[in-house]
């Protein structure tokens, strides 16, 4: 069974079209969503660790920026 995606496929298609694609298959949009979700999850997990390390429960923008740089 396929993994439930959180990102809307229409948004994935729009991103790919904005990047220059003339046409986008459904499978391409699904895979793009999966890749983006995996990347976002890894950055999010890292940002949570950074916030905890700083003694905070709240993840802030700086945590996201630093997590993105570290990945």
C-alpha cells in the first residue's frame, strides 16, 4: 500500500511547472512529494533536537535555518 502523502499533488505539479516542466505525470508529482516530505522531516527532526539542546520546547526559525544548513 502506498504511503499517505501530506503535500497536495497539485502543489507539487505547480512547483515542477514553475521549475520549467511543460507536463508532469502523476507518478512524478507523487515521488516529488515523497522526496520533499522526507527532506522536510529530516530537517524538522534536526530542528527539534536543536531546540531541545537549547533548553526550549519551541522550535524557532533559527533552528530551521541551522538544521537546513547542517543537512
